[in-house]
C-alpha cells in the first residue's frame, strides 16, 4: 500500500527553522513504521535522521511522536496507523537533528533517583533470598527501557521541565519496592521534593504511551501512598 | 592537538561485556567508555531466555556437566581450558549479578529460579537439566540494566554516541582509539594504555537476522584492517526460531518451558533428528533439520517456515514465563500464543568466531598465543574460544559476564605497571581519509542497495548449508560488491548526526567480515557445528580439529591454523 509520510525535519547546521517534509512510500500493512523511515532514508533521502537499533521494541532508541502520540517506530505497524503518518520528535527536549533529540536531561533525571541497588550488608556466599511475592512487587517497573515515551507525553513535564517525570519515578519505584534495597527512606525523600512525585496530576498519558505496557500511573500512585502512609 | 583525551583504559562498546569490564576498571583507574549507542540500547538487552550456571537450585548440577555440554555443543572445537574456567566462574558471577541487584525470577523458597535450555544436560548428556537462571524472558535486559545501574553508582565516564572508527595498533602495541562524536561529527583521539573491545556481533551480514541494525562488527573489522588475525569466522550460528520473515527472536526458553516444533505435516520432526533432547537439541542441529525438512517439502504449506507450538502451556504460564515473546507475537504477527501456532524460521543469530583472545581476554596476534600489548576483547566480538563450532543457548550471557570481568581485572593490573605508548604522528589520518572518500563519492551506487545484495547473497550462499561452488561464487560477488562500494554516493554531506555516513562505514565492515567468513568456510572441507558443507558432510577430526586464523596480508586474506586445547573430553560423535 502507498503510505504518505509527513515528517518534521530540522537540521540546525543549515535550516533556519523546522519544516515538514513529505514522502510517499510503498509498504506492506504488516511493516513497521520504522520500516517506512528506513525506506525513506535508504532509497529516497539519506539525510533523514532518527535513532534506531534493535527494531523490535526492546532497545528504546526510536521513540517518536506518531500522529500526535508517543510510540516506538519499530513497535507500531503501518496497518494500525493508516496510510497518512505524521512523525515528529519527542516534545520537551532540544532537537539535535530531525527526529533526534538531546537525551542528556532525561538520563540526568534517571540518575538523580539513585537507580541502583543499595545494600551495604556483606552479601551471602550465594544469592540473597527473595520470595516470588516480594519479587512480584516491583516486576512491572523492571521492564522499563528508558525510551522516554512516558516522560515526554506528560503535561506536567511539558509545563515544568524540572519535574522528575514518569520514567525517573518508575526507576525509583523499581528500587523502593525491592525487598533487597536498604535506601527506601533516602529515595522517598528524593521524590518527595518540589519537582518530585506530587507534580503528577494522574493524567495517565504515561501509561498510555508506555510501549512496555508498564502501569506507570499505578506505580506513581504506589509511591504517593508510600509517602503518605510511610509504608512500602 | 584538538579533541585529545587521555585515559588509562578505554572500553569500546557498552553491552554486557563492556560494562562488566568498565565496572572492574573504573573503580581503580581512569577509564572512559565509548559507545555508539546509549548504553541501555545495546544488544545484550534483547537476550531473553537465561544465563547458564550450575547453581543446582532445583536439581543436582555441576559445572563439569556444564563444561561437557558446552564442549559437545561446540562440536569439540572449544578450547577446554577456557570452557572449564567459564563454567566454573559462571556460578560466582551469577551470584555477583544478584548481589548487584539483578531481579532474577525466584523459586518458592526465594532462590534464583532455573529452567532447561537447548543442549544443557545432567550427567554428561543423560537428560535435560534446569540450569538457565532467568528473569522472565528479559534476562539480557535485566543484565544490561543492572550493569548500567552499577556503572552509574560507580560514576563511570561514558562517552555516549561516540563511535570508534579506528584502533591505534602499531608495532604490536595498542595506543588508543579514534572516535567520532556522532552529534557534532568531530573526531576525537583517545590515548590509552589499555583498550577493551566489546562491540558485539555482525548479524547484519545476513538477510534474516535477530541482530540489531547496529550489529555491524565494527571492532572486529577494524582489528582485521590493522593486520591482526580473526579466528573461526566460518562458524556462524542460525537460531531456529526467528519470527517468519522478520527474524525477531523467539527465545529457546519457550522450548525450555515445553513448547514444541511442528513441520507442515504437523509432525514433531525433531524426534527423527535428536531422539533424546528432541526440540531442545542444539541450535545448529535444529536449524539444519529445518533445512532438510524444507528440502523434503515438509515446511508449512511447502514453504520455508515451521510452527512453534506453545499453546499447551496454558495462558497463565505463558504470561508469567514468556511475557515478552507473547508481546512480540501479538505486535508483529497479530497472533495469540495461547491460541495460535507461531510461524518461525531460522535467523542469523551469533558469531562464534571473532577476535582471538587468551583466557585473560588479551587479543592475540598469532597462532602461538602472542598477545598484542594493551589490547583486549570480550563478548561476541571475541573468540576465546568457548563456543567452538556452535554456541549453546545461555552461554553468550555467561561469556560476556565472565570474560568482560576477566578483561577488566587483567587490564587494571596491566595499566598500573605500564606507561602510555606514544601515539602515531597523525593518529586521525586513516579515519579522515576514509570519511572524506565516502563523503566525496560521486558514483551511482547506494549503501542500501549494496547492503541488500550482500545480505541476500550471503543468506543464499553462505548460511546454514554451504557448498564449495556456492562459496566460490560468493567470493566473486564480494569482489564485485567491493568494487561497487568504491562508487557509493551519499545524500547527506553534513557533519552533525550523519547516520548515512556511518551506515556507509559500517557496510564496509560487513563486507570485510563477510569475506573472512566465506574464505574460512571455503577452506574448511568438513562439517562441524554450525559450519555445514554439503560437499563434505562429515566431521573430519584428523584434518580439521583446529581453529582457523585469517588475516589480511598485502590485500590478500591468508589462513593459518591453531590446535584445539583438549583436556578431559575427547572428541566423540555428536548425538542428542
């Protein structure tokens, strides 16, 4: 089928301002939107620029806005979008070139919640024990691939770029609810600040945007309850 | 000199092996990690099923059994000293990962859960054993996340989206690397005492592959271009269960959990090929069985695919144990694994060969194990060789963790006693020249067109089943492709984020590596593991129980051979 792409393009090296470029591509209905981008880059215009790697929804490179919604281009099929596809870079970050945005501020927020296990006890000779129930408490938030689809779909983040945003909160949840971690209070304080968890307005855009189907809003709700009742 | 950096150690690549090495190094010596992707994008993250270690949490197991399975799985081409070391150290490294926070799936009593996997057996081949430690079907994702998180904790210096384009090796001493900062397009020279290469595989040589678009074998080709040898390049693994036409992997853990393979007549055809392990036979055997079934007209609808049947596991078990593959099947095929059969075919998956190393991951310059001073390699880009002629499932994750760690530990000691070797006078010249040539091209060829031709022809002539005439034909095709590559024209001539230029560079790597595969495969007149020659269908230990070394000398590829280290497992016929 013939698919019409409108792509938001901007190369600061030469373009005074962003513009829309249009391409027609012959694709199969079961092709990925990423296949469309590749077809344009490989056979029509080599300068079209985007990130991609695994092409099956695991590496998190190719989060973009497709017809106004944040999606991974490799996890969205043409038949599920239709024959008119509009693609823009994620909102809220500086555009480096075309669909490539500066991810540094996003990773800085991730780092700020101490996203690593903290446990200063001398480890046992074998594994630390954790029951399947304890493991299940944070299973959902271990799925995060840091694609930034959730954070850049979040209206409170758009209005306040200092807000930690859903992805960093998901990382905090992953460790706060891990029975092996000993820094619960420290992390709860980190997310309790001005730009922390209370900026969340329960819009559910993050949950809708997550390509890993993480229940992001639910996880943030669990963090709020942990703070309110001081209980994990 | 502009854009000059000096670090005791530089790690190239930020998948499992690179991050593991970086963790060892950065706690002790100034270290930089250069990666063409953000670390969490690395291909380690797509590994699904598990990491093999004889913990014995559910049933009796011993690392010696794991070692036997690895050697037999590798069709006796593995170096057995390296295998012993890997299988022994696997146990401690899995515990170490758990202590670092890896959220393994758990047994009811809170221990790391384990499940069966292809070719892993109890008591030297008697029956399948539960050895694969796992985190649902996203084990690689959890390893990558955990290691990246530990790197953040240890304040590792990352240079994200810096793509290394040359390794500065002269007079058998490594002096650093040259990289491009992708965002700005500027070249940077990294002066180092030790360089650890960990850039992964090169599945993009083939049409159908489970590998990421970025798996282009960068450092493997760069090492070859610097006149160093590569080892066992003819051994490339095809995983039997890729999603039909797309190549996306459906983990072997599906079969570990009880899924079965069916041909077009609805038969469990693996019963005929591997009566003991059946669907859990090693990957080379299953892929080759599929090839035979297709040729006998027993593919589904007489075509080149089969069905993976997981339906009888039930929805609950599928959702708990295999959530990601359920998601893939739903997303890309519109099917429900609890109700539908999954169409699958073999997919290019893993390079057993690569940059030859010793047990401390030092890169070797010849068949008598002389190391290059200050150069290391670990993970899929390296060849220790633990996987021999065919890698067992779960052993790639074992390899990256064990040998990434060993590379890091050895490099720490090395840099403490070493001085910085001087850089060559104009270290960036080779890279500048290569980029300038590509940017100024005016011919009519496109990289995409050439790459598609390469991938199709390698799939047809140098994949699961090979024959001398086909390989000779492929050699000629490669010469033609190389000629056409010199006439490539780019549409993007800018500096910033010029991914078209980098794809052109990467295509050059694929071309180099394809040639080493074909030349090594043509010379090896036997069938062993993943290398199957229709014209030489038997294994021939008398002539070929040895490793291939290939290097470029004055433009020509030259072969030499190295004996296999055999300790306790004498070669036997390989039956499952």
